[in-house]
């Protein structure tokens, strides 16, 4: 059952990644093509709709792990705007001159949480040496891939700093992005998962058990930028729209912290 769920999650991600790759024909009809971290889906879907009302233009948004999207941009996939769930993947593209450095903005912040299925009665207080191995038992801990997916990297950092990573690392179910990890918990296939607070807000089938101390991991920052090969004249205006009061309200409604100064619009 668990393996079937893993396969289903991988299939879901494969669809997301494929959507990003095959966006080229669609991009000709769209006004702006955006590659965005999977955790942004709910907020950006609403912002894309607001952009259409405001500007009368379409935004084609492809969601996947920041790592996968950065690699696709490096391989020439068409994107006008990139929004990462961490600074390192934006830096990766910036160092290769694949984004316009003068457009990079630290857009959003987030929190890292431990989630369980909504019906779970688990009670955990996160702190140094907390008993995650004990409550996990033989179950799996759903996380994004810990070496590439930002949520997975933040999660591994937190568990390492709290002194429990070595005890649970053998029980981690690594998913291709944070939403795939969330799906495993929502389906009851994993008793616990580490995701962003915004992901937990977006899924009624899970509940937040505890929030990780902010000093247990690197700051969670979502940078955005126009890509170096952007073909759309709307790339800059869309990035500016992400900093308007209207967009800020939609981000905050999903639980994000708005970091960039809100621009008059």
C-alpha cells in the first residue's frame, strides 16, 4: 500500500515536471510563463487569476520542486519568471547567468512544521533530542528529498540540529517535492511528515502537530527573479505584481510571510 502511494506521488510529480517541460507550445499563447516551487500552488493559482483580471493576460504556472525547475531552466526549458523555495537554487541559476541578477527579490518567508493525519492524537513538543523516533515507531517520516528539495533540506537541518536525524534517517520516505510528501500524510500512508506551514494550511486531511524552532534550520526564504532568457515582455510586470498589496494579501491568506516591500500599483 505504501509503495503504491509512493508510486502515485512520483507519477504526480512526473506530471508536474512534464508540464514544465512541455510548456513551450503553451508559452507561445500565454503572456508569461512562471516556474514556481510546488508549495506556492494555492497562492499563485489565486494570484494568477487576479493577474488575469488586473492585466487581462494569462500566466502559465508550472509547479515542481525548486531543484527540478532550476535544472529544467538550466537545460533550456522556457520560463520567464522563477520562484524558488530557497536561496541556494536561485543562487545556482544566478551563478550561471540564467536569471537577471538585478531582478532577484526575496519575496516570501515560511515556517517548517511536523504534520500528522487529521485524525491523529499524537502530541509532540519539538526540542533538542525530542522523541520523534519513539512516536514514529515502524512508520515512515514523509519529507522532500533531503539533498535537493528545499523543504527536505530544511527538515534534515532541523532534525540534525535537534539531534534526532541519525535515529530517524532510516525511516524517511523521500518525496520529489513537498506536496508529494504532504500527500503521503494526507492519505495516511505516513504517520508524520515535515512540510511548510502553508502546505498544512492547504490540506484539510492533515493537522500541525508542532512547529520547528526557527533557529533549528536556515531561514526559509522564497526568492523570485526574471530569467535571463525570458521572452515575455510581461515577465517584469508579473514579478512586480507579486509585490502588490493585492498579491501580498493572497500570500498572507495562505500563511506566507511577505518579506519584500509592498509596491504601489
